[in-house]
């Protein structure tokens, strides 16, 4: 039996990763500037963590329409592209690889982010969640159903954001199709009530994703593109598992075999779905039987459980979120079985260095 080690290299597309430890995308809300740009502080944060085999950035907004959270960097203006160059250069100087996660929040937004206008989403729909706005948490409101022209523009925005990401020096991009945001809102029956070619059938609800990929392949190499999915999300962000959830994700992932992507990035269930027969109980195990390419799996792994999922053959890479917040040298700590720093949840989304770039390394 060949034992797969977390510290073994792995090839995604034409990029060799030095280990199988991935830094998961996590919103950190440090771009508290008028231009919503990544800054030198952002670059320091990511470069501190460059020993990861791959870094996937926090979601970065593809357009003004995509915004749903304050103080998050975008990638749709020249200043934002220049800001991200600081991070890509800093990570590359340390021998790291970094992908940008491209993000549109859809109905998870608020009129305060859009000059009083309702956020755009697949349908007129209220996820009934609290949304973080520039003036604090507010109850979400009903979104505005996207027109066909709005959808066409959004596909174009994803395409331009990918072009911008490569201009900024990123090694690749990840499409955010998870956690109840725009793409998953199209996938889910309860948030997509459209009666046109983007609603109704499994094929129609998945259409926007393949529209985006078909546009991307004209401007970038798809072996530098990944996609994140959370297929068993239920009761969070207004998304519900339904009787076609499994059929939809099976169809999407099977079709993705023809696209030659860098990877698919899967999330195990956020909540207990054992009593929901329509939910996928073991996400990595389920899709390993369908997908022929690289699978990244995420959800509260530690060194031991990550090693097990690799050796069970259910995933090729494991992504870690919160452990990377408090442990910039997480890879070294795993190698030496050193104790991990405890994260300070009070500083996850607050401006400045505290709880961002001031966690100690082992050497300190």
C-alpha cells in the first residue's frame, strides 16, 4: 500500500504543489480603504503562509454588483489589480502558489452596498439572514431577479475578473460556487424560481456555471481554474437540500470531467444531514467515484484526519481554514507535531494587524 503523506508534492494542471496542504479561502475584511484594494498588510498575511502547497485567497468581488460584505478586496478596477500584485509577488518570492477566489454574493447582500438598490440574484428572493453592511448587521431584504442581460453581464464580469487575476500575477482562479452565494443560488430550487433557460431543470440551473467556463476557456487555460462546491449545505444562507440536489451536483461534476480543470474544491456538510436522505452524507467519498481530476476536501480537518482522507483515496489535497488564521507556519507545525496557536475569533473580521499578521511562528 502506498502511503500518501500530507507533505508529498502534487500536480494540478501544470503547477507542481510542494505539499498537499491548502490554505482555504477565508474572508478577513482588511481592505478598509475607499478603493477596496488588497494592501501591503494583505501581502504580508499571505506571504507568511506561503509554505502551504496552495493558497486560495479570500473571495474577491468580480464587480460592484457582486459586493455583499464591507472591507473585502475587489478585482474589477485597475487599482484593485495593482493591490493584488503586492500579494502575488510576496507569495511567489517565498516560493508559494496562490489562486484568487472569484466571488459574487447574489442575494446575500443589502441595498446599503448598492446605493439603495436591491441586490441582484437568480430570483426575487430573501434568504432571511443577517447581512454585514457598512453600518453594521442588518436583516437581508428581497433581491431583484436578474434579467437575461444581467446574467450575460455577470458571466462577462467573471471572465474579466479572471483576466484581471492573471494580470495581477495569480497562478490561477477559483470560482466560488459554494456557501449559498450566487452560483449556488442558481443551483438550488428554493432560491431559483426562474421559468427561463436558467431555471427549472437540473441542466438549466447549472447553465450559468458552464456559460462562465465556456467564456473563460477563450481567455485562460482551464487547467488554472478550480471551482468550490458545498453540495450538502442545508438551512444556511437560505439554501435547502431538495429532491434534485444529488442529481444536480452529480450532473455538474460528471460534466466537469470534460473541462480539464485544476481541481474541484468540496466541503463536507456544515451541519448534521444524517436525517436528510436527499443530502450527500460523505461528500468527498461520493464525488471521488465521479470526478477523474484533483479533489480538494475541506471541513474541520486536522493532521490525522487529513492524512486518513488522502490515504482512503477520497481526496488529493486537504484545505484548512481557521488553523491557518492562527498558524502562519501550519505546515511546519504539522511536520514537527508542534502545538497550534489558538485563534482569536474577535479579530477575524476587524481592521488592522491584530489577529491577522501578529500570530507567532514556532521560532518566536
